[in-house]
């Protein structure tokens, strides 16, 4: 009995020692999640910075319009419009011929946003129309290459076109009849020629060969022996001969200085003040880039 008690006490002591010597588990705490970059940026105090308003992108010019009329202004208008559209891809410009009379009517009735004229407007045409002269142009007198005469006075030109002089021998040339070629009624070039050369009394001969454009005039004179006509300086090429007038050669320098006597305006016209894309184009045409093109094309800049 005593030995059993002793063993029982021993077993209890061994168990007590085993429990006392075993390591106690350390209490665990869930790790705190590392704040995300977004959280850190939000939480971190930042210095106040000024608010900058966004810069608006430049507004590209857009629009579509037509210019119609003078065939003298037409090639310059085409060159100007092509250069402008290349720099303003949202703009579409259509250029049409027809003569200055068509240009006035188109502007008046609104069939074109811009008319084109190569003469001054008459008093009857002026009401309601705005004029934008972009260049000046010399009206030159041309002859077939076989004509030996190199120059005429303005009075001789008038007498030839009115039928007073009918043979080249009367102005120092060969004994050959003169063939007169002219623009049709309503042409700005013809009107300018009549105003500056023919005057109020003389009229162009009834048997003149009439053509409807500067290009047709050029081709007719180039292919018709002993012929004479007039057209815009900008159309001249080597297929015809250009005559000096009153001793002055027909070129940009003499036209600009006033030495060459037959010079007229080349103008766009609009019904009322031009606005929007039309105004932007006209402003550009009258600015440095547009006027450089005017000079490069052989016309006289206005600025």
C-alpha cells in the first residue's frame, strides 16, 4: 500500500515536471497589410499646387464655298485656293470661270459665295457688294509671232481695234491686213481694255474674232497669222509676241511703277461683308503668304 502510494506520487511529479518544462506558444497577431501605393499617396500630406486650366487645342478652319467669274483672276484664284486648302485641310474651295459679268451676277444672287472680277464695278453693280482687290494685272497687247512690229502707241492700238488702221504697213509693218481678235461682251478684260484704251467714243470692230476666255485668245492669236488681241499678262507664253505700249514693255516692274499704261484690278466680291471661312481665306490672300503667291505668279501685289 505504501509502495503503491509512492509510485502514484512519482507519476504525478513526473507529469507536473513535463507540463512545466514544455514551451508556451507565443500569442500571434495577424500582420498588418502594407498600405498600397494609392493609399499611401492619398494619406500622405501634399503641398497645395495651383490649378492650371487646360489649354484648348487651336480650332481648325472648316468650310466650303465657291468663287466664280473672271477668267483673268481664275488661274491666280486656283493657285491661292490650292495653297490655302493645303494648309487648312477642313476647307474646300471651288473655283469656276465664266467672266466678270458672271462673277457679279453670282455674288448678287448667291449662287457663289465669292464673285471674281477683273475690272472696276459699275455704279449700278456696287450696291450691296463688297470688293476685295487681291492683285493688279497688266492687260497686254499680243500679236502672232510672224508680225514684225514690236511696239505701238496706245492711240495706234485704239485705231487698230476700232478699224481705223487695217493694215500692218500703216504702223511700220509689212503690207498685210490686220486680223483683230477680242473678248466677248461681258468680259472683264474687254471692259478694262475698252475703258483704258478705246475710251468712250471708239468701239471694237464688228468683224473681230470673238473668244470667251484668255486661253482661247492666246490659242487663236498663236495660230492666226497677222492677228492682234489683248489678254491678261498672267496668261502670256512664248507662243505669241507681246508689244510694248508707248515705249514701255509689259512687265511687272513697269506695271507697278505706272510706266506701263494698261493696268486693272483683280478682285473677289461678296454680297455684304465676308464671314467665316470666306473671310479667313480673303484675309490670308491679302496677307504675306497670299501676296507672295500673287508676285510669284507674275501679278502685281496690292500689299
